[in-house]
């Protein structure tokens, strides 16, 4: 997922990298948005209410950590989770803390081509 275990110097380095990526509320929120598939930054903006630059910073951490990857389609960049097992980790944390999994309102639309295709006239 994040790195080759054989290149790590300490047995816990790989685990530490994964947990560090998950230590920010905005990154957790982004992962919840991506739970149902790929989305663009403008879609995340519409959901989260954060500025595009802030979301891009968090996406960069997730991408560098090997948790997500991007795909360019014209002017738009779409992000998706590389390995869905990351949700097993998040779900375990929800269980451990007794916290309910956040409900994402998927009816929010932005101006990206993907959302524009699904808008009702």
C-alpha cells in the first residue's frame, strides 16, 4: 500500500507511515468521501466547505502516503483510494471508539463534468 516493507529500516516504519497519514480530520473526511468511488477536488470542496488549496494539500499527503491516486481528465483531476482495505482500518476505529461512521450526503453536486452529467434539469 504505502511502501515496500523490505526498504523500511525499522519493522514498524511502514505501519507508522500509514497511521501518520490518518492523523488529520480533513484527510479522514476526504477518505469518507472517496469511500463510494472517485471524486474531483471541486466535489470535495462542495462536501467539506474547505478551500481548494487546503483540500489539495491534504490530498497530496494521502497521495504521497500511497493511500490514493489521481487521474487527469482534461482540466479535472479525479482521486480514488488505491486499496479499499484502508476502510477496514477506519471501520475498526469507529468500532473501537463507539463513533458512528459519518454519513456523506451524495446528493451534493459541484460544477465538474461528472456532477453535471447527473444534474436534474
